[in-house]
C-alpha cells in the first residue's frame, strides 16, 4: 500500500494542481514555536498543528492542490517514517538529522545558536570561550536530536527520555547537567505555548549566551531519498524560491510573534 501511495503521489506531483491529494507531514512532538506547535485553545493544547513552517508548506501546497496534514511525533520516529515513505515530508529538519536516507530542500530559515545554564546550580556562572569548551561540561539535550552540526558527537549528549523543555530546564536546575544548546528563535517561541515555561525563562535563573564558534542552524524540509523524493523536493524548492521573493516566511513569523 505504501509503494502504491508513493507512485500515486509521484503522479500527482507530475500533474501539478490537476491532481489533489493529502500530503502527510510530521514534526517534532517537542514543538518548535513559532515554526510548528499545537494550537492552544483557552490555554489547552488542541489537536491542530500550526506555525510559520506549516503555513509556508500550505502556501506551496495550495498551488499543487495538496491537502497538507501535519502531525507531531517523537522526532526520531518522524524521520524514520519519512525515510520509509510512510510520511511524505518532515518539517524543520537540520543537516545532522538527514543522514543517508533523507534529502533536504533549500534552507528556508537560519536560526542562531545559544547555550543555557542554571544560575541556581551554577551561581558563579558558566562561560564558553570556544565551542570545544563544551567538552568540559555535562551537556544535555532533547531525545531524538542530533548534535553533530555543532561538532559534538550525539553519543556524548545526555538525552535519555527528555521530551520537553520543562524537563530539560529542570535537569539544569537540579544540577543533573551543566548546559544545553538550542536556538534563540525556538526559545523565544515558547512564549506562545507554555505559560509555565514562560515563567521559567524570565525568572532570572536560566541564563543564555551565544554559542561561540558555532555555525548558524539552517532549517530544511526533509523527504525520502529516491525518485519520489526527488520529484517532491523539486516542487518544494520551486515553491520556496517563489515565496522567498516576497519574504513570505518573515511575514508568517511576524504574524505569530506579534500574538
């Protein structure tokens, strides 16, 4: 059935908007606002997935007649399902996530890397002069994430079953790890979804600093390697190029960050 679906999707892509269908998309269940997150209704998480990356993909899909369906999954599972042709597209993929089984679109946004430490656990502070200084500390991160993009072997990162930022910050405050790495944009987006986490970010005990010697972190759309993926990738890149001319993603980001 999956192979049949892949063939049908390839035919639809070749025919363009004349053939409408549902394109299955996944993103990390840990959420990455303002790019992708579950919409909140009266403070409660709903089943509707929204965000600037979702809207960007829907703009691309509208010209193809796609119905874009997005689900939030454990990140490693999301990537595996795309590689296995059971899901069409992964949102907000980093270079280190792709491996040999996914191919990536053109980058559509570049995030800025920062590191966080706890003033409670380290009142004397924690200062990295160069990226290699990370090796002197116990680094933790979210489960399913890869850190080779920072020049850090994922095997050396304490990830465990950590699935959300509240747990990650809790580990810092308890002294179970020294720091974690993320992007300035992702952490700023947490204000959209989590009042409790918002208070953790502004109470003065969580400190962020720019990650030294660190490359910027581009975001990509990921599809399965192979003929079907190549056709889908071309459609995505054409759409991204068209929307980049009108700075569409910046407009979408502004829409969410102004809420």
